[in-house]
C-alpha cells in the first residue's frame, strides 16, 4: 500500500529513456498501466525493440510511450502506436484525425496516475526555477488527488561541488563518471559518462553528457510546495566518501546503507536522496 490507502496501479515515468522501470512495473500486476515520456526518440525506439516488444502482448498493451518535452507533456507524440487500442482503461478524446500516427498525449483520457517519477537526477536538466515549478505543476496535474505521489532523486555533498572522477569496474567494461568544474554562483556542472570496453578493447568517451544545475533540497521543497503539493518528504542515505570509491568493482560499495526518512541531515562528503511530493 502507499499513501493513497490502496494498491497503486497507474504509473508515469518522466525522462524515461529506455523505459526499463515502466516495463518492470507492469510485470507485478496485470491491472497496472505505465506511461513513459522522453525527449530522446532513439532511447524510446530502443525501448520498443528491446523491452516492450519482448514482454508479450499483455504487458506491451499496457504501456504508452511518448516522445516530447516534460515541460509540454500534452504535446508529446505517441511512439508505440501498434498496441494503443488494446488498453481498456484508456479512451481517446474527440479529434478530427483518428489516425494513431498523429496522436498526442492530450488526445487520450488516461486514468489519474498514482505515481509519477523523475529519476537518474533528471530534474537537474531543468536549469531555472520557472522550469522546475512548471514541471512540478505538470506532474501534479497528472496525479490522483487522493494520495498520488511524485518521486525524484537528487545527489549532493561536498564532493558534488568540485571536479570529480570515479570509475566502477565490471567483467566486460569499466564505467567512468566524470564531473567537470562546479560554478557556485550558477550551481552548474557538466557530467560525462565514459565506457572502457574490455572485449574488444575500445573507449567510448562522452557516451552521455549532461549540463546540470545541482539543485539543493530546500529549493526542491520550495518549488514542490509552490507547484501545489500538499507535503514533501525526504529519504536520504550517506554514500561512501568519494576518496574511498574512486575505483570500485561492481555495485557493492554502499549497498548496505539504508535510506531513512529525515527532517534534518548533516552535510557529508556524499549523499543521495529520494524526494516525495504528496498530491
């Protein structure tokens, strides 16, 4: 159960990328539905080919993927047109053009979402307070007003505000996180992800690069409240110090550290947080 007092069924994954979370969500209950929204159409196409199309008609008929901007979600265009009419809980609004190739999110009457999420620090891609509040308002408008929740993640700590390079080794590749200089006035940095493949030996520099504004927890709380959320909650855990994990193997580092709901938290070298806004 969640704060709405019932089993959550309807899920929206903003900045969904390859939509893995949405796909996994559908496996756990045959009544569940998922909406994915992302600006990268290549990632959505990969999701269709490698995730959605391999899970069977029952699951794939309950996911809707949209290509568009989270700041203009209603204008986002449907990507997976083949299965859209199989979903009984969704109806199409009146439209002059009934072709599925032209359907936008605003053309559908989706059930109110029980959960909307924005993970992988994606809200850092929004650089201004106006953009952040606008996005939170869109998220709130999609939520069930009887306990629907918005969830996002954020990282921080003293190590997050200067140059940083960390790597994790896996059997077939090494993953490198590189953080450029940190502008303390604009609170902006550039994050680049590199991969060193072992077989064949090949380096993929800047496989992904992001210009981020590193928001603070109070800023996120203020913007969520300004957008209209009833309450905001923080779950935080202390992460291993950056000096201790500049080079690690696999995902074991820090996995035994649990998240706890807090109202106060002392600054650390590194921390990670989940922020929950209640509609």
